[in-house]
C-alpha cells in the first residue's frame, strides 16, 4: 500500500475528513497530542513526529536529561527517538518504519504506540510546567472497543 492509501483508510476509520497533505505532511491530533505523518523522498519510510510541550525554562534541562535517558535503547520512548528541532529548539519525538510491509493494522498499531508515547511525554512536560490548572494527559487505552480505534482524532 502507498502512504496515501494508508492515510485515506486511517482517515475513514477514524471518521476524519480525508484532507490532502500540506507540504507532504498530514497533521492529526489525538486527544490533544498533535502529530504529523510524512515519508522520505524515496517513499520508502514513513515518519511520525510530534513536539513535546515546552516546560518552564528552569525545568527544561531536567526534561531534556529525562528524554535523553529515555532514548537509551528506547527504554522510555515506545520505540521512538527524541531530537531537538534545530530550527525551533523544540523537543520532538519521532519514529520511522519502512513503508513496505505496513498494512492497515500495522499502520494503526504504529500510530497508536507512537501517540501513547507522545501523550506520556506531553504529560511529563505539563507536570514540569508546574501548571496545576492543566492536568497531564494520560496515555489511556482506546475508549471504543472497535478495531483500530485509538482515541479521539481530528484533522489539524
């Protein structure tokens, strides 16, 4: 399957408008965790990525240290990797897989695992902000027991 077909099927299953990619990137939000889906220039790898909320400046180093420790053999990232966006300085979580062999079920599982990791790290970042009015998002199980149901998605 092509990435466009996987996205189209994903959008239909998640009951989203099947909007085209913007600059080669499809953007989604799952329970407030915004992530993008794109592919490399050769169309051989699929990339998922999402920014981690910025903590208070005085807690940034602690969050970065925690993220780098979690990167170690992917112990705390669910298989994804952290990087600093060189243009914005934002901590970004990303993961890639070969497009070949990704069917709908594997693609949805890939997204689900990634979004759960993104939600956990955004929850950690919210706690690092010390913002008592903003509860940390939880990496919850899907609310609807349908095949490939992985939370509340919306096109952003």
